[in-house]
């Protein structure tokens, strides 16, 4: 099946999914915290819009609720909370130094290829109109993971974590038209609690090590055992 | 594809070439004009660049005594390669006799040839500015070319051809389709175009006073008709990228037959599209500040990333069963 | 029915009530009281299930497998609560904790039990995920309860690593749901384990095997499988001792329970392909790797709680290996090992808590002469370690022996690896424990008020299981084995 045979709505879904992937890369490469939070908010909005479009095209009414939930939570509430935290911790102007941005991004690209490879058998099962968005969502998940591994700033790690959640949500929407509502509510609740806990932790960490750099969270390394 | 020996076809090719030659300075003038208006200046007339060229051709060409043959030959080579390149691009109509040579990779090669001689000429005299400009130009192009090729491949994979004419035909035939890969390729190609044609934020075409200049530094030693050719070639390149962007991604209006009406329609369409693009460029140049030179690689990385994502999204989202 | 709702809702009520209670004495007793009620309710539930075979209530399903773990959870919860009452009061009186945080501690303790029970009882795989993630969220503030830089770091690692792991597990769950939607007539039921199990043979094997990799890595992070285990020693060593006890004794079990449930589905799906034992092989590989790495890491630990948390990784690896091997004998052994390990390890953590109170530190080289200062704690530690190291006649010996027998039957070469691993672990544990128990007590070291009742109860239970498995329990575990492995012993 070729792209040109798809209705406009599906094309829109594909474009939005690709944009969500782009925001993942933007998140990965953003060195300024505030810009990274913006990218995250855009990603949330993209995921919400994809959800709404899928809901419209498949007449799944409970997905509208999920879309609204995502929009409210991922693109408004959590970014707002993070912004407030960044302001309170005086980190607005902070620019994180990334050692090898090109390596960072190329690894990201490799992860996209890997996700494509992993999800090939899933695609073969016939996803119909949402096509291989599963590969995109797995990429978003893995890119979030990669961001958590490669970035040294606590807030950047949290953004990676939350963007993983975005990817998971996208996977659920794209492959199965969303999980049952009760599960989705549970997941959303967990995400919200996690966001609040992250906020609490920022304060604890910045109090205890006077910085939000995870490289300084090294008291419990195994090396220390020998000294 | 039209008959290779069709006379009318070749006439249209000739017409396109002339239009390019005249249109390129006008496009540059248009951008300058809009920019001036955006900055609350009256600005020069749109035909000012044409008049500048005319004036430069009338002046004596001074050549530094350290210059070699390369320095003298470079303007002609650069201009000729630009001219050949533009004559391949479908401006008004698609199925022209020149179309069989209108391969995207040939185009990239021709542009590279021109750039190579430009850089050589910059270094030839041995002035410090020229060498600096050349090395910067090569850095920019080394980073921009992969992105450009990637964008080209993305388009080619959708259209199953690297021929410009076929790609345009393919897009025309399919009508408006939201393709994520095209979106990324378009954005990436625009970034590349800005870098390659030396516009803000990569280079500033309006000044000779900055230590960060790239293009102007290389042609600093030229005067008279040599300078005119160099300027003209640069303007041709700008228009080439402009036409590529508007005709590849928004091909509507381009003539597919060779009737006078279709051609006139094509001319009107491409003029309107280029004028709009000129406005976009002018707005961007007004809003953005020129970035520091060491930020340029990051900027081009972004372009590369975008085109790479275009390729990925083509493979992931647009192919398959 | 009532019993089930009691089991599930008592912890919620307890959590709310405890969040409102500010008196230390009252909240300690209240915690014990609620845990006791929960235990009684779960006992009632177990009797009901035993009589009726299984129980299904709107979205929940109780069969022999999870009711056994529910009982274990409430039991360990109860004994830990009994231990935690005087222990946490002491901690609070030393000034390491404020009243406010004690309230948080008690509320979250009950909340943690709730999420565990929810995860076990739920038939819906999505709810299972939500509950396991909820367990992380409930315990993360418990790990950082002391607010020292170390504990905050440990909690952060715990949060991030488990968060990532559990996210991958959700991806796996989504894939399972996707596979289910392709074959089930009622797509909405695609997350119900019972329905999936009935249709396991129809699920697409390729999708299921990809899903299982994600699920194993995801829930495996929570189990503490190498190489995703880095959070475990930190969280166990820096959190308050009762938290270490429940983490090690319960949370790891629940995560493993999730893995086993999914393995049952995947086995059904891969039944007729050319790789029918793919899931089991993966589990065996991860299990064996965790076992060996933990055994070696255990040797060089300087912190007593870290040492025992590596021992937890070792035993979880062994269980994962056993469940991966499949077959009635190995499965039975794995179930038994789950039981005895939980009992023994929580007893050990309780004792270790007292020991570190006596010495005022968790550094192994500074804990000396426990048996002289406080014989109860010294003996408790010694016997506990003997039990966990697999000495006869304790229950751990029985289960390890069964695992080894099963290995000899199907993978004879691996027995060598397992035996040498057990030997090394034994050596490492005793090398460290012997001077702590005997040795010369430092000047001025005095006994603390210790409550050794939970330790006694746990160790006696383990001893009993080692000497003779009661017929009721045998029948019960056999029923679970029948459920998991397809045939009983």
C-alpha cells in the first residue's frame, strides 16, 4: 500500500507521529533546560493530537478522554511544574555541556533503525492504517532512555523519563487504539504521582549535593567500597 | 518525455535559461527590497542588482600580480557550472529535452564543481581573507552536502527516480499528500539552501566588514567583469535553490505540455511562488541574527538530522504492505 | 467475596487512618493491628480458594498461585510491622526522623502492601503494571526517609532505574494487548490474563516473543536481575530496615510473579513454533547471570545490608532460573524457594537492623561480638545466615536441593556452576558473619531493646518447612505447579 492511497486523516497521523519523533531528537539535543521543557511540551501536544485524530478516525470515544488527559498532563501541567521548579531552583539560564553532540544524535538515529528492525514483525501482522507508528513509538521510548543515560542533569533525566511515557502512550494508541480506560487512568495517575515525586526529589537532591548534576550522585558507587 | 530532437523543446530550454539569468538578480533584488521595507527603509529598486551587474561588466578587471591562471579562469568556470546547473532545473515545464540530464546527483556535482573553483580562487591570490573564506566555505559545504544528498535520496525514494523532472511529475500526479518525509526533507533542504547560498544566519551577503564573512571573503580580490560573473553565479545559485524548493515540493502550476498558455501559466506560478519564498527569506533574515561561526556545524547537524529523519520516516511510515 | 475485598481494602483504610494519626505509640500499634487484620483476611481468602479452587471478581482473579503469595505478603507484612513498631520508635527517638515523616512512613507502608496485593490479585495485566509502578512510587519516599545524601541518591537510582524498567514492561504489555486484539473476539478483554491464557495458543508467536523480551527486562529490573540490579543494593542499604525487609521479601517476589505469569502466556503462544522454550531459556540465562554476578559481588561488600541485598539478588536469580527451566520439579522448587527465601531474608534484615543499632553502624568491620552483647541478635543472625546459605535442615536447603535435582535431570552441566556458586556464596557470607557474631565486642557496646519474635517465627517456619512440608502446603504448592507447569509432582 502506498502513502497516496491513504486518506488525508491517516497522512496527518503519520506526519504528526514523525513530528513527535523529531521532538524526541530535539529533547535529546537541547542543552538549555527551558528549551528542553518546551520541546517536551510540544511532544505531549503532538501525542495528544495523534490520539485525537486516531479517536476521530476510528470512532473510539474513550480515546478523546485520553487525548485530553495527555494534553492536560503532558503538555500543560507537567511542563508548567517543571518550569516552576527550574525557576525556584534558579536554573533558568543553565546550559548543560554535552560532550559529543554528534555522537549523541547518531546513536539516537541508530536507535531508530533498531526500533524499526524490532517492530518489523509487528508491522507484518497488519496494522492497517496506523501502520508502523509502533516503530516510531518504540524509538521515542528508546530515545527517552538514551537521554536518561547520556544526560547528566537531573531535570533532563526526568524529561527523558516522561518522554518514554509519551512513547508508550503513543504505542498503545497506535497499535491497539489505546488501552482500556481503567488502565489508562491508572497509568496517568502513576505519571502524575511520579511527576510530583520528581519535584520533591529535586529539592532533596539540590539540598543534599547543592547541585542537580547526577555525576555528583556518586557516594554509593562500588569503587568507594575499597577506599 | 518529450522528443530529444524537438525544436520547441529546446526553445523552451533556452527560454528557461534566459529567464534564470534575468530572474536571478531580480530575485536577489526582491529579497533586498522586502528586507528593506521590513526594516522601515525605502530600499533600492528591485532591478538594482541587474544594474550593478551591467555596470561591473563595463569596468576594467584588475588582477593581482600574484594571481595565477586559476584566478582568471575561476569566474568563468563558476559561472558556467551555475549556468549548466540551472538549465537542468525545470522552471516552467517538466518534460523538456534537457530533462534526461536533470539528475539530482549531477546537480549536486555541478554545484560542487563551482564551489571547488570558488575556493581555489579564494586561496590563489594568497591574501589572508581569501584563504580564510575558502576554508570556511569548505567546512560549511562538507557539512551541508551530506544533508543535501540525504534530502535528495528521500525525494528519490518516494519518486523512485533521481531525475528532477520525474520527481516533479510524480508529485504533480499524486496531488497533495502529507508526507512526513517530504516535510523533513523540505525543512532540511531549506536549511542547507540558506547555508549554501550564504544567507543569514550562516553568512551575511550584505557586508564586507565582518571577520566572519565566508562568501564575500573569497571574492574580495575580484573586480570588474570577474566580480560580475561571480556575483551573477551566486545569484543563480540562490535562484536555483529557490526553484528547487518551490518546484519539487509545491509543483502545482508547472507546465507539462508546451503550449504557450501552459508555459505562461507556469511562468506566472513560479514567479508567484518565488516571490513568496523571497518574502519568507526576507522575514527570516530580519528576525534572525547571524550566528557565530562555530555554531554553524550545529546548525548543519540539525539539517542533516532533519533529512535523516525524513529518510527514516519514509522507510518506517510510508513504505510497507 | 467479602474476604477478598477485605484483603484489598484494609490496607487502603489503614493507610488513610495512619496518615492522620500523629501519635507515635498509637500509629505503631495501629500498623500492627491493620497488618494482623489483613493477615486474617488473607487466611480466610486462602481457605475459600482452597475450598472452591479459584475465585473471580470483576477484574480480579484469585487462584492457587496468587493466593499463596497474598498470604505470604500479608504474613511478612505482619511480622515486619511487629518488628517496625519498637524499631522505628527508637529511630524516631534518636532524632533521625520527625513525626511528620513517621506518619509518611506508616501510611506508605500500608500503601505499599496495598499495591503489592493489588498487583497479585489483579487479573488485568494493565492493572498489574499500574500496581507494580505504584509500589515503586510508594517505596521511593521510604528509601529516602532518612534524607541523608546517600539515601536520597539511593532513592533516586531506585526511582529512575525501576521507572525505566517498568516503562519497558508497559511496552511489552501493550504488545501483548496488541497480539490479543488480533485474535480475541472481544478486544476489550485483551488484557485479562485468564482470557489470554485460554487463547494463548492463538497469540502471534513473533509479537509475543518480542513482548516477552521487554517484559522480562522490565519486570526483571524490579526482580533485581543482573545487569539491571544496580538500584537494589543501594535501596536496601540506605532505606530503613523494615523497608529493606519488605522490599527483599515481597517486592522482588511480586515482580517475579509478573514474569512467571507472562511466561505462561508466551509458552502457550510459542508452543508449536521451532523455539518453544524461548522464554524459559531467556529466564534461565538472566537467572544464572544474576546468580553468578551476585555471588561474586557479595564477597567484596563492606556494608552488611548491601551484602544481604546481593544475597537477595543471588536467590532471585536462582528462582528465575528454576522457573525458566520449567517442568514440575523445578517449578515446585522455585515456588518453595520463593516462600522460604522471603521468610528467611526478612528475618535476616530484621536481625541486621538490630545488629546495626547495637554497633551504631552498618559497616561490617565495625560490627563485632554480637553474641556477647546481645545473644538473641547474635544467634538470630547466625541461624538466619545458616538458613539462607542453604544448610540442612532449613527449608532453603530443601528448595535448593530440589532445584539442583531438576538441573541434573535436564541441564547436568549447569549443576557444577550452581553448586560452586552456592559454595562461594556460603564462604562469603560466613567469612563476614563469623567475626560479627563472635569476635570481641568493642568497649561500651550495649544491648538494645530488640523484638526477636518475628525472627523466631520466621526461622521456625523455615525450619519446619525444611524438616517436613505440611501436607496442606504440599498439596497447595502442587496445585500451583500444576497451574504453571501443566503437571503436578
